[in-house]
C-alpha cells in the first residue's frame, strides 16, 4: 500500500543547471578573455601565430604561470606573498655566486638554494601565524630584506650587480637539460619551462580538488576560525602554502638562470604584483576561499599573450601597465558579478 503523502524531493538530488555549474567555475571568465585576446592579436598581428611567435608567448606565460599558480594557492588560503618575485632572483644569484665565485659544486648549489627558499617561506609563515600580522606586511619586509641582500652582497662579491660565467661551471650543461633545455614541437621550439608549467598546474589542481589539504586550503581562506574549530590545522596549512610559493620562486629562478646563464640582482622585482593579477584574473578572490590553479594559469597566459602581442604589434610598451590595471579591475568586477548571478540562479 502506497502512502498518499507526497514526498518532496531532496534539494541535493536536484540536477543543477549546467550553465549555473559553468558560471561557478572560477576560471570561466579568464578562459573567455584569453580566447578574445588570442583572436585579437591573431587578426591584428601577423607574427602572433607563427611558430616563433607562439613559442615566445607560451614561454613568457610559463614563467609567470608557475608563480601565479603557487600564488593562487596561497591567495585561496587567505594570504599574500610580496616576496615571491624577488625570490626568483635571490635563488638564481645564490647558485650563480657560489658556483662561479667560490667553486662549489652546482649539484650542491641548486638543491641548497631550494632549501634556503623553503626556509624563507617557512619563516614568513611562522611570523604570520605567531604574530598575527597581515601577510602583506610580513612578506613586504621580506621583499626589502632580500632585495637589499641581492644588491649589496652581489656587488660586494662580484663587483657588479649580476653574475656571469655560468657556462664554464662544471655540470652546467647537464643541469641545463632539467631547467634550460628545449625541444621541437609542430614547428615550434618549446622550452622545458612550459612542461614545468603544465606539470605544476596539473599537480596544484589535483591537490586542490582531490586531497584533504586542498579542502583545508579553501576552508582556511574562507573562514580560518571556523576551520580551526572543525579540526583544520591552520598553521600547518599556511606553512605549506608559504613554502610552496617560495619553492615556486626557486623553480622559476632556476629556469631563468639556466636559460640565459646569467643572474641579475634586480630579477623578479615588481613581478609579485603580476602574479597576483594573474591569479585574480583567473578567478581568485582577494579575500580568499575561492579560486583555481587552472584559472591562475590562464591568467598568466593572458598576460604572456598581451606582453608579446604588444611587442609584435610594435605598440608603445607602456600601454602594458595600463592594460594590467584595467584587466585587474575588470576581472574583480566580473568575478563578483558572475558569483552573484550563479548564486541567484540556484
């Protein structure tokens, strides 16, 4: 005997509108913008889609993309790292100085630079967690400290603010295969940095979407107090995120060093804001708790295409800064609009 009562369907079993699901994805706005920029420069600039042109803007995007993905994870966790840019120069300078000036093995110098970078990232996390100071202030202080060390120590040791002579270091050519090599693909010359970019983005996406640490990252960025009450180890999560950003800085530093075989004391300075912009354009919210690694990678692709597209079009390069500011403002407004529409459509 069937009951006459009408059983209301559980809201959780109601199939979501596919368009709503799509709009909820953090990277959807960036993907549309990337397609628009690709079409624009493809139409207006002949060199943009040539094998040499594609190779150039993909490589440029990869360096920014690796850092943008790491910065996006940290932003999802509710923090910022303004020392991310200068870290790329610091690690490259360390390897360059100890190998060319002091004769230390390159096989020791490269992992030692990683250890130093991770230690700095851990120190940033320790200060943020223990003191309660905003990560903006803590990492800004780290930025100035590293910038001063880079300039002063490099000049004191080498007499200049750059390191050269890496090609003469024993083992350089072997390590270059890992960080500075390239290979042909469909008529293009693809540098190994692009492979690193894809691997890092894939790994970061898997961690965010498939692991407990990924869930913790979203929870910490959304509401750290609530996350702590629910058993999330907030200090450990922030430690891992800051160390990830520092590790990414080491990786980009090695990719640049073994690509051009020189290191500059000014490398990476100012680029920390570009990483943040790429992450925001990719869908990360400045207040944390929302975003994706894929979105940050697409944001970096947008920047790389625009950077090289302006060069190919022979425009005044100063327009790039104006574009960045406009892109940041539009991305923030678009993300807020899309989120509101998606929630209203539920």
